[in-house]
């Protein structure tokens, strides 16, 4: 029996550090499909095409208003059931596995 893959959108603000996060997502025990976005326009495009199972926000400076914009996006678009997790450092593999369960 084939396990259905989870769909994750990774929103990041610092492309120089996103490669380790991509590698982390590729080495999870559960299959993961991921899209990587750098701005809200790209995020909206991907959400319009397919709702993710979760959104991971990986930002250096959470004070830039990312959280408030994501909150309004979720509430205004009726996507409040999609979990959003925010990290300013690379999480470990077990943390990501726990988030997906």
C-alpha cells in the first residue's frame, strides 16, 4: 500500500539558508511534496492551486510582519484549519516529523 505524500509550503525570507531546510524535508520517513516561496504572491499562487497540509515559515526576521500577514491570509481566505509553524532557526528532523503527525 502506497502512503499518500504530504504537501508542505515552505515560506522563507533568506534564500542562502533554505537549502538545509529543503534537504531536511527530502529525508523524512513520510513522503513529502514541497513548494518553496519567497513572497506572499508566490504563496497565494500555490495555495490557489492546492491547499497544503501545513505551511512552514522559515524567517530570519519575524518582526517584518510575516506572521500578521499569514494570520490575515488564513482568516480572510477561510484556511484557518491549515497549520502554520514559524522557525527562525533550522528545526531538527524529529520536530518536522512531530508537526506532520
